[in-house]
């Protein structure tokens, strides 16, 4: 009962954080919001307590489809808060907070899933780094959507309050590539630990995830190389970022959705 109440409260507070943020952006208020930070910190603390009860079992980590989404969302909130200490990332909350609310609600409604044993340090490290990589690249995907919106509004000469509240386009692009570079490094480590230390990474039930993750890695490598060597930016970065995260989502969450929910219900 405590987890249910905490989870519902967390969902409500994430939604409240998003509403406050939307109001501030509409009013073109650019300074960090103490109210948003306070509400979202409480939401995250409750979210973390619920995740602790949901994920940890004596046999290992319970990572069903919705539990995985909920964990990834919590990681994204944490990373957004940490990056926000030095970077203007408050607009990411427009995507992160609703996603966290929906993921938490889905986990509360759906229940458990398959249990992954973490009897070796390599397995635990691989899972942790993979989740962090998905979290950072998820933030990059949201940042790319904000950047695309800002780019379109500026080129169409719209002066909406939300656009006026955003940092300069060059700052937003720089932040996007910082996120991509960090996420790419984490994804590289995750793939390396999986390829070299895990025996079943190319097993039948894992091969699609592995192949799509490698394709996503290549796409992000091409994007970073194009940015540093040829100056790729703006909408090119947006398209390739969204393409890369789409491959990761399809490889991991998409397969879990099919196996755990669609096939289970049809069977």
C-alpha cells in the first residue's frame, strides 16, 4: 500500500512540475525555478523508493517492460538535475517529467516481469551503464526536439514566450552534442562489456537487440564525426539523434513490449 500511495504521489508531483515549468516558459521566465526543483526532487525521492521495492528481489533485478521504462525515466530525471547544475537544461523537463509520470503509472498498473540475475560484477556493470546510456541519449532526444521547435519558430519569426525563454540556438546545439557525446561514450562501454564478457549477447532472443544497438552506435558515431569534421549541426543533428534513439528503443523496449505484453496476451 505504501508503494502504491508513494507511486501515485510521485506521478502527481511530476505532472505538477511539468505544469509549473510550462507556466514559467509561457511567461518567458528564464531563471531556474526553485518550485520546480523542490517538487521534482520530492517526486524523484518517492519514485526511487517505489523502484527499490519493485526491482530488487532475492533472485535478482526484476526488469519487465514498464519497470524498465520507469527506471530509465528516474535515471533521466537524476541526470537532468545533475546537468542542470552547470547547464541550462530546464526545458528538458517538458519531456522528462511527463515521461516519468507515465512510466511510473505504467509500472504501478502493470506489475512485474522477468528477473535478471546479477551474480557477476560484469553483468551488474553492464546493466547500470546501459541504463545510464539510454538515459543520457533519451535526454539528447528530448533536447533535439526542443532544438527543432526553437529552430522552426526562429526561422518563422515567431516570438512566443517559450522561445524567448530558451537559451541561444548555439547554446542549445552545444548542449545537444555534449549529451550525445556522453551518451555515446556510455553506449560504447555498454556494448564493449556486453560483447566481450557476456556469453549470450548474440543468442537468438538477444541478437536483434545487439544488432540494433550496434546500428545506433554507428549512427551516433557518424553524427559526432560529421559534427567535428564537417560542422554538421541543427536539423541534421536532430534527425540523426532521433534515428539513433529510435533504434535503441526498438531494440530494447520494443522487443520487451512484444515478448512480455503482446505475445503473452495473445497466448
